[in-house]
C-alpha cells in the first residue's frame, strides 16, 4: 500500500473513522477503519471516545506490523527444498 497521510475523524454520532487525508478519504471515499461506539459505551467513556479510538487504532497498527513482520520471518526461514512426500 502506498504511503499516504491518514486522519482520524469523529463523525459526531458515535462513529470515528480512519481515512486518507488526501482526496476526501481516497479515490472511493470509503474509510480504512470505522469504530462505532454504542450509546451505552459512550456513557462509560464519557467525552473520551476520540482518545479511546486513537488507542484502538494504534494497537491495531502495531498488531498488523507484528503480523507482517512474523510473515516476513517465516518466508525467510522456509527451506528452499521441501521434504519428499510420502504417500500411504
């Protein structure tokens, strides 16, 4: 995925989105991530929904980076020749 500037936008209805900052969120305008807080959860987090969403997005990015790094390590450590198959 090409590098682009991202922004977190609070839509004001309990929904927060992560989208590309350029061209109104990208070519199709669809957010990359959508976080929707229910009325009940908004009561618990009070006015901190944006901060909670930022923490959730950061944790998701970190998890995705770890998964990508692990996949890269697995590709590098795969043997070039596989063991012969035994059919029974």
